[in-house]
């Protein structure tokens, strides 16, 4: 069973966080709506969402993978368990 850990952005070096956000923003299927946005704009949007806790960084120790998830949904799911 996957063991997810929330990674506080304050624990990451600035360049590491930037690289994670750039990788996420450039993944296939990351559509930002009707208008095309630059990678810099996408990263900026993601950073704002992380700063406001709309998004969280989760790390799965079993698969050694990470993802950005909806913060509110994550919290709700943790309370239900």
C-alpha cells in the first residue's frame, strides 16, 4: 500500500522546487484552459497554488514518485480515514 508524505515547500531548495514545478507543468495532459500559457506562466500559477495550500506536494516512498494534489481533497480524504 502506498505511503504518501506531504512535502512542505519550505523544506525544498528553491532550484529543486522550480525543477519540480517545471516538470509538472510540462507533463502531457496539463491543460490550462482555452489559452496557451508559457512554461513560466504555468509554473507561476502552480507556485501561487502551493503558497496558498490549494495544491500540495505528495511523495510516495514506495514508488519514489511525487505529484501535486488538490490540498482540500487531500485533507478531506485524510479526515475520512
